[in-house]
C-alpha cells in the first residue's frame, strides 16, 4: 500500500468512528477520531477537511471537557496545535504562525502528555533546521536526552539527527559526526535516508574525509523521492557544494539546474527556491557567466524577501523569548515549592521575582524596536571580534600552543586565509608539521575544524572592510578577495557566523 493509500484508509476509518462515537455520545472516542482524521487530511493535503475535523475536535474539547481526563484534553490540544504548525510550515512557510502553534502545543502538553510534548518539540527543532538556524540546538538536545532517558528510538533518532545538523552549522564537526553516527540502524524506521546520508557526507567533507564523504553524498541520490522537496533540494545542494569546492563548476551547475527543473517554478516553495537560486548565481559567476549570475541573484532576493521579512524575524525571536520566559518562571516556581518545605520561602521568592523582572526588563529593552535587532547583533559582533586583547586558550595541549601561536601570527601577517582553496596540508608544510598536529592545534585553539576556522578569519576580515565608510567594494568582489569560491558560500558563511547577511551588516554598522 502507498503512503497516500494508507492515509486514505485512516481518514475513512476514523471518520466512521467519529460519527459512530457522536451517536453514542462517547466524547473521548469522538475526540480521538476527529484528531486522527484531521492529521490524515493534513497528510492528504486536504486543508478544508483538515480544518473541519480540527473544528469538530475543538468543539468536543470545549463543550465536554468535564468528561475528558486531563491527559485526553492535553493530548488532543497538543496534536491539533502540532498539525496546524506543520501545515503552516509546509503550505506557506509561515514560520511565525507555525511557532505560535508549536509553542502553544508544548505549553499545553508539558508534564501531562510527554510523548506528545517531545514530538512537537521535534517539529520545532525541524523548523529551525529549515531556517538554517543553530538556535534550534537547545530543542534537539532536549529531545535526545528524553529519547536516551526513556529508551525511545524515535526521539533518539530525531534528537541525534537534528543535533548533528546544528553542531555542523556551528562548526563543531567532530561532535556532529559522533551524533550522525548514532542514527545508524534507526534511519530506516524513522526518516528518509537521503537527508541523513547527505548530512553525513557534508560533515565528513568538512572534516576533510572526502573519500567517505563522496560515498555518502552519492548514496543519498539513490534514496531521494522527487516528491520530497526538502530532501531532494538538500541532496542536490550539498553535492553541488562539494563539486564547487573541487572546482567542478559546470557539473555543479548541472546538479542545481536539475533540482530547479524538477520542482520549480511549478512549486511555490520559496524556502528551497531561494537556496537553489543563490547557489546557481554563485556558480555562474565562477564560470564567468555574469548575466546568468545576475538573473538568478535577483530571483534569490525576490524569494528571500518573501520569506524573511524583518517583521517575521522579530516576531519569531520575540515568541521564543516569551516561551523561554514562561518555562523559566515554571522552573523557578517548582524550586520555590521545594524551598517552602525547607522554610526559606520568603527570601527565595523575593530573589526569584527580582531575577524574572530583570530578565523581562532586559528582554523588553532588546526587542522594543524591530529595527534595533540587527543593529545590536552587528555591534555585538564587531566589539567582540575586533577587540585588541589577545585571546587566551587555556585548554591547549603542550604541542598545540606554540604551533597555534605560529599559525595565528602567519594568518595575521600574511593573511593566508585569503588564498582560494587553502588546504590543511599546504599550511602544515609551511609550518614544518603534519596534517594531524595542525588539525589538533586548530581545534584546541579555536574550537573549530580547519574549514570553519579559515572562514571565521575571512568573515572577521569582511566585517572590518564593511565597517569602513570609505570602502564601497561590491560584495562579489569582496567575496573573491577573501578567498571564497563563490558569492553564495560567502553569504552563507557570513549569515552563519554573524547572524545576518553582509549587506545588512554594512547598513547597520555604518548607522551606529
């Protein structure tokens, strides 16, 4: 039976159960059937029917709550919010709405329906995955801890997979590799192999293990489903990234065009379109096809602006802050209860209230104006990374300090990070050492792998240049000067490290 056929059967059977339960006035059974029917309608892409059953489930919850257990009410409300959240992610990429539903579902189910709570948190982590936002790590690690603590393979898988991705985004590729390896034996049961294999290959490539990386990246193509826009796009993008790093620009262009021709412009999914357009723009620039590069760069910006408006960015951050504040308050309240039993109520209560008020006041100041968000990020980054004081690295090994200091001096004086395709082997040779020692020195000194370290130096250099009022260098030229192979890689690295696009950083830092 196909997946669609399965959901047709579920929808039909749960619909029958719903009407029978209504006749018998069995409200818990009717509620369960309505919720499951709504989920099936979502899976079948039948939004009108989905909303109809959600409305029926909500009516039962509100009118007959007195006959429902606390768990039944919490579970049903959680599943409804989760379904609506997933719908808005899939249907219109409205992360703002999705987050409202996910956070509300987690609030309702926390401590009552744990399996439902962590399932929703898993979708929240995936929302941050789709946004290429490493702040989702706090949720993925929470899921992984729950899965390990309860021996639940599904949550182990989701937690390991998403945590690996977020650590990869942050440049912690050794940790990411350890986590993605934990999905072995679980992937067949819970997720399409294409996404997992692609991530595994990309992590290995970042670590310089290209033979293994190619094996995973190529294997991913054997598992992709053309109907799954997410895994299809990511598989093609990561393979193209690898090809670009190797200088195989024409093959990379062919790979991206294949993905575009398969899904776009027939699909209105801007989230994946903008990634493909940006990558193809950079590839065509590298090939000297500037008119094609400009065409796809304009298409990228049109898609980007459709998704990531400043209002949405502000709202998303504001909502998550509010959610974390509420969770923090609950934790404080639980601790207060324990301390009351120890006869320390008044002191602790007063201190807790002060802490909460301070946090609330600080949060209000940070987000009182939408336009200040990026400005604060820009200023914070600039002050942090342009401090003249030397950075101490107390955890260095006996071998690492002298080698690390020599490397830092070399990078500072000769700016070797600006050289395209600079390799670990090349630098090791200049420093009269080997690849292993140098890799260890970089990791101990910076906490990053080699590629992330080089990119961090390039981006720091970029922020210095972009902060100068007298320098109006085009971003394409800047990306080339810094040693990036293409503009899209520069944009991606800048966004990842600084937290905003380079054009936005230039605008905000010059207005400070």
